[in-house]
C-alpha cells in the first residue's frame, strides 16, 4: 500500500482540480489518497468519485490552521465527515480569518513598500474559498515583484518581512476536538517545519496527544533523512501513529510528486491502518 494522506487541490493552494489530482495520484501508484485542502472540504465529493472510478481508496480530509503558543500549526483531519455541522462552522471561522489576514498583508505592503496589491488581494478573496499566502506569493511573482515563490516569502511575506501579518488562529485543543467530533483522526502536519526549538516540539507533541491528537506526519515529501529519523523517534516517544504524505500542490514542482516519501519503520503504526478499520 502507498498511502498519500496529504494532497492539495485548487480549492485551496494546489493548482489541479480534485479529479485531475486524483488521476495523477493513481498514475503515480498511490493506492490510498486523502484530499487535505486548507480549511475547506469543498473538493472531497469530486475527489471521492474520481477515486471510486479509478479503483483506489479515498480518505476525506482537511488541513486545519490552528494556533499554539503564538505558533501557527496545521492539523490534518483524516477520515472526517465533510458534512459535519461543527466542522463546517469551524472551517468557516478559519476562512474568515484567512481573508482578513490577506487583506491586512495587502495594507502593510502598500504602506511600507508602496506595492499596490490591495485590489488584487480583494479579488483573490472573492474568487478563492480558502486563500493562502501561497496564492499571494504567486500573485507577486506574476506581477514581477518576486522572481519566484521562495523570494516572495523571503522578502515580502515571511515572518519579520514588510507584509507579514500574524493571526489569532483557533486553539490547538479546539481544532483537535472539532476533528474528533467530525469522526476524524487528528494528525499533526509536518512537525519538522515549525520554527520552534527541539524542546518546544517535544512539548507540542505531548500536549497534542493529551488533548486528543492521534498521529503525526513522519514521512513527508522532500524531507531530509535526519528529519525523518527524528520524527520517527518522536512518534515512538509520544505514542502517536505515523502518517505519510507528499504535501503535493503543483505538478510544475518535479521533486515533490504524489506518493514519494520514505517508507515508515515497521514498528510504527500507520495512520492508514486506523483509517481502514
């Protein structure tokens, strides 16, 4: 089994429609796929139907933005009921925060750097269900204000840059509770990417487990072998199931295709096994 449990469509900051995404996923040999768009489940019905047509397993999912001690986190909700009223209400709140944050970023860029992008950001918010800073980074590249997405984050949008705007995301405990109430498995996404100390990461994982978190990503597309070994050990130490996912967004990025990540050590329980019970 190849389980890619972290994939994005154009309903958040991916570039492919859910059907096209799942067709690519199947072509890459993935046998179990989860659509995990940021703070929206709008693409799940189309993705589920395509997977059924292709004969591969599908897991309805979402990647929810949360806050912990001033740090933005992402928690995957895997195997959720997309129609859960509690989940829908929570996601609506987070998307409103996303819209407000992007508009504030536009104000800061115009005020500090005279980058006139406010109207374009308002249009972005009108036309995207769940707009992200990646959308804005692409906009800056298209306008010749950044040579690529990485430059946009490094010089305009990242923490400490002119356009950075913090947001008060819902608390980690609230996010985990919402996922559990929607019948899902809460899985902490890409723990190795958070800009926190090793001690803070240990505290985060301990708290995540204590409030109902069930798993963490251990094998993620593009990660180093050192990060993989470190996360595997943290999963063992905290009694968390391990998950695998490419975090795929764009077929134009050849080094990160669906289904490409390290194989989990045999002593770790795979989140996929829980999802298939």
